[in-house]
């Protein structure tokens, strides 16, 4: 609309200066929104870079406390721990997941002792422990549901006993959230939280993570019989609803950037704590472009994270957590 030569409305006025831009900003990223995924390996004095994830390292458990210290200093609320199980102890049934002395349990006890205030999230799924790389148990080439849930409950209890605060089932078996809640309560772990990977898609963007864990080469087939079809959106709402009815305290959508519409729908429909996982492949894409000089590191990183907030996420699991927290501080 104009009067004579001049528009009445000038949205650019509020963009004119830094101070008004700050005043009218609708969304803000804070360190409180960040969860840092950390890969831990066996051995001593080991640090190996994940080749497809420049800047991301797997660190041996003796170096874990030092590796994690910056997260404490920067005020990052929680870590998501991912153990890289030595390949020679992986088996058909993922038995190592129930061992109270396994890598994630030792890591959890150590970190709880060193940094009691740091939240610990434990991924619950069988893929770091199975010789076939699937998140559940295989029978005649098919990942069976109910027997997998039993194994996952055993794994969940094992992690809770080691001090994991938030269990994050990432397996997509039906009924696992309810089964875990019941088993946790029966053992007195009434305050152990469940953050379910409620809408987890069968995505191509997990590739670098599977390399980080060493499960990619082992994987027989794909995960399409349990992870969701990227074509679906209403189905994500049903998955979230079921997990909430079964007792999930927080829900997650994964991957992140290609699924911002799902985050928005989940947040609007359920108004519960909703998290986004900016997965390995998303990190790799940005970093590949950064390494080529095609994208600005800080700009692309912060914009990608703010996008999750704008879509309605309460928090983000991101391999950028440390760098983003530093950028927010400066
Ligand atoms: C395991 C699990 C995966 C990721 C988190 N937990 C991989 C998969 O489902 O194959 C992916 C994380 C990432 O790509 O950063 N169930």
C-alpha cells in the first residue's frame, strides 16, 4: 500500500539497526538448548577422527573426562554417550549391551563421579553391539519386535544402574517405551527420564555415524522395516502419541533439517518437550562445504541450529554443540 510515492508499511525499519533487530528477534538459540553427542572407545591415549565428520573424534575412556570438560565449562546441559564396542565382542544378540561393565556403563560411572551435574543421555538400541548392525534381534533375516524389546529393556536397566539420567531408545520397536517405563519403575528408577526417538526415519543421513560406530560395514540390508518412511508425516504424530501414552517424558524427531515440518507438527499438536537430532550426515554436509570454502562455518552452523528453534524444537542434539556454545558466548 502506498500514499503517493511512499509505502505506509516499511518492515525494513525494524531491520535498520542492530538494536532493533535484537529487540524484535522472535527466536534465540541458547546454550541451554544444546546436547552434545560423544563417541567413546576402549584403550588408552586414543583419539581417532571420524573421517566423514571433520572435527569429530572418538576418544578413549581414560581421556573422556578431559574431552568433556569444555562442555561443563560452557554450560552445556547434557551429553549423549555413544560407545564404540570392539567388533570382536559384538554378537548376533548384542549380549554386551547387558554387561554392567560395558563401555557405556564405565563411561557413565566415571562421568557421574567427575561431573555430577552434567546430564547423561544413553542411546538404547542394539546396533553398537550386534554383529549384523541392526537395532534389534534378527530371526530369519527379519528384525523381530517383542524379543528385541526384552533385550532393550535389559539394556535400559543396565544403563540406569550405571547412572544414565535419560534413556533414549533409538530402535523404533513397538511398545519399547512402555516396557522400559514399567521395568524402570519396578526397580525404583522412577526419576530416570525417557527421551524417545519417537519419529525416527530410515534416513541416508546416518551414514557417517555408522562409520563412527563401525556398524555401517556390518549392516545387513537396511532399517526400513522399523524406521519410518521419509514419505510420511501423519504417521509421525501417531508414533509420538503412542510414546507419550507409554510414558515418554520427551520426544525426538530425527533427522533434523529435512524434517523441520515434523518438528513443527509435533510441537503444535502435543506441546511436550520436543528435540531435534541434527544427525551426522547433516553435520558432514555443512563441514564438507566449509572445508571447501563454500560456506561460512559459523554462519551456516548457527543458522542451521536456529532453524530448529524456529520450527519449535526445545533442544537440539548436535555435533556442533561445543563450537556453537563458544560462538554464543563470544
Ligand atoms: C542407533 C542410532 C543411529 C543414530 C543414533 N542412534 C543410527 C541408526 O539408526 O542407524 C544416528 C545418529 C547420527 O547419524 O548422527 N540406533
